[in-house]
C-alpha cells in the first residue's frame, strides 16, 4: 500500500510533500485512478470539427491510454469509447469525415450516436443486438468552444470556468483560433508534479526569469486559491483593455494564469490564450504541451527573453535540476513561504486528499 500523505492545512506550520511522493512507483500508479481518471482533460477546440466528424484520441497518452472518440453528430459533439464491442479493435485511427463508423477488423458498423448499426455474419446470433453492442459513452464538458473529457469525473472545474467568465467578460473567445506555429511539445526529465509546483508560484520569477521580471510587476504578483484550482495575476505598466476585470478597472493586467487540478493551465494574454497540458509518462519523465489560440490571428511576441518559449526553457532547466535534487539522501521535505507559495501548498493538499481517499474507481 502507498504511504498516506499529510499536509498541514496551516501553511505557516506545514511541511511540503516528502520526497517519497516523487520517488515511490506505487504512488505514481495510484495517481492514475485516484487523480487523473477523475479529472477533466483538455482535448481540443471545436474548430477541429470544421473538416471532420470523427476525432480519435487517447485520454492521457503513455499514462492512461484509454482510446476515445469525439463524434460530431449534426453539430452535437459527444464522446465515446473507440473500442469495438465485438473483439476490441480500435474503430477509428485518425480524424475523418464520415457518416457511419465501421470497424476495420470484422466490419461491425455504428451510427454517429454510438449505437450499433449492423454486423456481417451475426444473422443467427440470439438476443442480438443489445445495449452492450453500442459504443460506451464517456463524460464530456464543453466550454467556450473548448472540449474536455473525463473517465470518472469527481473533480468539479465549473467554479474555475465561472471565475474566468466573471473576470474576463470582454475576452473574445469566439475569435480564438488554434495557432499551430506557436504551439509546441516537449518531453522533460522530471516528475509531473514538480513541473506543476514550479508553475504555481511566482516566487522564482526574479531569480529565474530575468526578462519576464522586467515586463511584470513582481511586487504586485498575486495568488488566489480556487476550488480545485489556483489563479495567479501578473500586472504591468501598460493598460491592456482586453484583460480588464470590471471589478478592479484600475489594474493593468499582463496575464491571468489559471491552473486546474491536476494538470491543466489556461494562460490569458492580450494576444490570446495559451493552454498548457502536463502529462505524466513515468515518475521521472513528463510531456508538456503548449497549445496557442490567437485572437484574430494576432501574433504573440517572438523576440526577447520574455517570450513563452524562452520562459518555458528556463522553467525546464529549473525543474530538471529539482528532479535530480529530490533523489538526494539529504533531502526529505521543505517548508512553504506563506507569502509566495500558497498555490503550491494548495496543490499538495489536493494531492493528499485525493490519494488518501479509499475510493478508487
């Protein structure tokens, strides 16, 4: 049995997670069902279906390889298992534009609502078909043209999404388009939680991100704790109307950084939205995906030492160093800064609550 985690609710008294959390393979496995299978994962933007009716994907590639399908059936998008109910072959292998699904193994056909349609060679089968022969449906959440999926959702993210809408009433979500040229993916030699911890505090900005520290006001950097999430607010000198919060109109917002437990980051800028997805591969390797969505094809800054890529590479250097340090026999656990590391403490508390739960669906 994995050890029980303990995080004191008072940050001034709390110690960080033990290094065993990052090193114990049983804990890494336990995270699959108790955290990630219960989470909402960002899948795609609705513009994916401009040219396709079918979009196959893996829930968390390399970690929870559950084959799923998004299907656009007369402008209604739903999610289904991508596993044929006959002999478990994958039904679809790539995005396509079709009116019915046909398994390439033995020709079993399904309608776009996931229901069984036909099957050769089954004319004499008794009590066939039944509901068991339909593709199984999976939970889906649609918000502002973005699509999230889950396997067994128990983490409520609607309060975070509601907070975004309240804080950014003028943000032009309908004008966002995926910018493939500004999107990227990396595989990093670090534990996924170490990457999230680094994201959840601005404490390191003056030390690690010299260029970014010139663009933002590090003295007014703010962290707000949300249900199943964290919001960080960075201010700047120049007013950016698109990020104005009507409740605090005098604040000049450089960026709003929303983290959704356990591994999704929605970063709002004057040019658009950067979605960061942190995907575990092993306890010492993590995939980081940056998906850029620009407002009316607006270009994000591409030069200098404060670009998204520059800052990302600086962060990668830090978390790879922490991964090496976490293995040291001389390190067990640390303490939090109550001023600067509220987000990290909140994250650790959510991890402990989830992993200590006896319910594992």
